[in-house]
């Protein structure tokens, strides 16, 4: 039977992770996390990393992986940090010596994570090929349902009667190990090395570097000749925050020939309005009618869609 994790959270965190919270609200939680107290910030991202929705999961993982060392160290050194959270910190921040030192001094760290970090310290390099169990990755946990401190009984009503996270312990598959190694290698790369890899790397490298906080690196992934239209479509739908990436996508005539990509660009708020209006004019009447009624897209796009429908009726 899958091991259960019971995790106490504050009402502020609960507001973003309960089962009835929508995707948009969960994504807003990623922004709200920056203004929260250290413990709330860490636990909110930890829970969202285990959401059932892939977009939320991936965005939270990126946010967790770039957490500054100060709040991480503060969480690690508090009286009762949760071992599962410590293990995730160990995997995503093993390149940070201050964080690693704090983790190794904490008795709540699992034996597995401790061995993982000790080997990194010993070799002073990413432990390529090291086999570790996945004790808390987005793939291993379906959903984080936490017990609200303000209402201790609420967790029992949310999931499986105990307000816990379902976890399926299992050794990482070979592909997962390779990806983990590349992620840690990327953390130790310089900007020039990342750009070079972004321009020539395989799909796994692209999926890592497209999330890089440096816009030169993430934009270079779009220039990789091996990137596919399926990747571009997924990227647009996931919500691109880099305007340079959007510009490069819109400038690629081959990608714009793809109907689904044009449709996704119309729906993405980061797409420049002139481009979005041009793509809107190429879409089918059914999609245009949907945009005319939609409140989830730009008012400019919605208004233009209504005009297009009126012109067709005349």
C-alpha cells in the first residue's frame, strides 16, 4: 500500500492547494508564494509540485528549484521540517553548498537522501548514474492534500479520509536517472555552456533549459533545429513568460502554418496583439464564435471575433 504523508499547512497555503481550487488560482499561488513566510512558501510550492495538472506541477517544480538559499536554510533549520520536503530540497538544490551543509546537519533527512548528498560532497560533481528512490517527485505523488491548521478535521474530508498525500515509492527508471543527472549538470553550467546546449541539445535538455531564468538561455531553445511543433504547441499552452520566446515563435513561418499553433497563440496573452489578430482571421468560424463569447482572452481579440461574425452574416 502506498505510504501516506500527513502535512500541516496554514490557511494561506490551503487556499491554493485544496481539491476544489482551479488551475488559474493554483498558478497565482506561485506568485503569491514569494510574499509568504518561509515555511508557507516552501510548503506551498512543495504541494503544488504534486498537483494532478501537469502545467501546475512543472511550474511549481521550476519555482522550487530556483528558491534562494536563505529561505531553504531557514526551513531546514526549523524545529520539525518534514522529511519528504527535505528530500526534495536535497534533489533540487544539491549544487548549493550552504543548503547541502544544512541538510546533512538535520537528523530528519532520510538515509537515502543523506547518502545521495554525501556522495556529491565526496565527488564534488553530479552523481551520474547514482540510483536513488523517488520519494517525492511530481511523478511519484498524485496530489498533495494537506491538513489545514485552522481546521484539523478538514483534511479527513478532502482525500481518503486522512488528509494525506499518496506516494508510490519506487526506484527511478533509467530515463529518470538520466534526466536527473542532466538537471544537476545544468545547475553547474555557465551561461555560455547553457546557450550552447540549448541550441544543440536533445528533448530532455530542451525541457530543462526552456525553464532557465536567463532569457538568453530559454530563448536559445527555440532556435534549436531539433525542436518539434509538438514541443512548441505544449510550450505556448503552458503559458510562456518570456516575450522573446513568443517573438521567435511568431517569426517562424513553418510553425505558423500549423492551425493548432495559431489557435494557441490567439489564446496566449503574451502573443503580440497584431499577431494574434492576424492569426484569428485564419481560424474556423466555430473557434471564432467561441472567442466572441469567451471571457478568458483579451477583450481586443473577443471584440474582433464578434466583428468577424457580424461581417459574415451581412
